C-alpha cells in the first residue's frame, strides 16, 4: 500500500465525527488542519490489507480507537453485519474505556487508519 501524504491523513481526521464531538464538548478547540500536523506524530498510521480482521469481540485493554482515513471497515456482530465505517468515522472507542468490544472489525479493502491507544499511555498500532 502506498505511503499517504500528511494532508491526505489530516483532512479526514480533522473533519471526523470524533474531532467534531471533542470540539463541541469543549475538550478541544477547533484547529486549522495545519495546526493538527504535530498530532500526527503522536498517532500511529496503520496500513491494513483488504479482508483483514482489525478488532475481535473479546479485545478490550490494549485495543485501540481507530479513525478510518481511507477505505472502509465492516463492523460485524458474529456473522451479522452492523454497519460500514468510512473515511472520517471511528470505531473501537470502547477500548479506551477499558471495555471489551462486542464487534468484529474487518477491512473491506486496503484501508488506512490512525489509532489511539491508552494501554501504554500513548499510541499503538493495530
């Protein structure tokens, strides 16, 4: 999978529902994309091949909150599809609360995500 330029990563991340929620709740203030660039150094950009399992139902601590930058991820409950997560959307957030995930996340094609993980107090890959 090719390397993505910083601008291609920042655009979906800065406009994601997660970032909008953090701004509306007063956790963050709105930043121009160029001001978010230093944040990329703290996030792990992960390139995922198509049809790869990213998250399993029993994973909790040590799992990540992931924001899709490019591609799509299918969220499943057992064999049943729940929804597709596309660029700018996130999944796996229950991991940051120490909760176990109830879904399986599978990449629909080659996918790029940025991940946040609190198990090490920092960031980790998928």
